[in-house]
C-alpha cells in the first residue's frame, strides 16, 4: 500500500487536489476555512462542502478539484492505494 500526503492551499480559483493512479482512498483534513470539491469546473455552488474532514474513494484518473467561496482553506490531502 502506497501512502502520500501533501498540503494544499485552496483559494477562489479551482485548485487540483489529486489525480489518483488506480483505485485510491483520499482523505481531506481542512484545518482552516471551508472548501468545496468536485470535478473540473467545480464552484462553491456545485461542489460538495468539506469544512473539517472527509474521505472519498476515487478510480484511476478521477481528478478532484477544490475551491472556496471566499478566502483560503488550508487542506491536508492523504492518499492510499
């Protein structure tokens, strides 16, 4: 099992969070702010709100993006596959 972790600052501009290789479990820990996640083109109106922590399971090539409605969100992204 491969594990990787990264820190990302998400802003009001769409930000790539992860593009998995193979089936991947993705955990988000938002330490400040609130972000919205979704596919490319995500907005704060169309995205799934993540304010604390959340896990997703993604398939190969399912890129996940984040955006904020205002300000920034400090996010830790941990992936396992």
